[in-house]
C-alpha cells in the first residue's frame, strides 16, 4: 500500500469515527440517533459498493487492454 493510500485510508477512517462520535454525543433522542447511524451506515455501504463496481470496471478495462496488446504482439 502506498503512502497516499495509507493517508487516504486514515483520513476516511477519521471522518467516519468523527461522524459517529458526533452523532452519539449530539443531544438527541436515542431513536433519532439510531436512525442517523443506520442511515449513515447505509450511505457508507452504498458508497463502498459503488467504489467496488468502479474498481471492477477499471480492472476489466485493464484486462481488455492487456489482452489486445498481447494479441497485437502475437500477430
């Protein structure tokens, strides 16, 4: 893992932890707090799914590019 990836991972983790702590310590009803946490978890889950799909598409594109280049050289 490169330093940039480590920094971005640490930053994302800090934002998530800060957000959860902010919601937990906010003066609100327990039910509202739980709903906010659940909504945040769903958004995070959706975001992760989107990033995974983008990564899969990028890998598929790289695979096709490599395959095309190999075919060019073998011809």
